[in-house]
């Protein structure tokens, strides 16, 4: 059985907020964290290290080199497509409320 939990830190670069978000997911028995972060990824690494039994998938840019063996891989995004879709949405007659991040 697979269950998903979601936490939004509100800041892709704040390691402290990211660590708190990751800890909240771990407290809900998450054993794999999808870290959609920039510099905040370090907070997810710290939370996973503390938990001891949690793995990470990084995204946005390869981060395997800083994840201390906790990663099972990286998902590299097409940021140009992300920006295009955000701008397109911004000028749409019916914009959607879009949230990106952990």
C-alpha cells in the first residue's frame, strides 16, 4: 500500500523550514521524500539523517553529490517548460492557483 503526504514549506531555499516540513512528513511515517527544493534540500537531508530510515529523491537539479547516500535518484526538471507554463497561466483569462515546492 502506498500513501502520499504533502507539506509546503513556502520557501525553496530555507533549510530550516524544509527540515521542519520533512520532519512533519516523517512523523506521518513517510519513508521516501520527494524534495522539490533548491538550497532548502539540505534541510531534507538533515531530517532524513536524523530519522535514519528515510530515502530522498531530489529535483530541480542533480543533488546526489550532497545527499550523503540517502538518495535513490534525482528527477531533473525542464525549468524552461515550468517557467513557460507559469507565465502562460499568469496571463490566462482564468488563472489557476499553482503551488510548487515541498
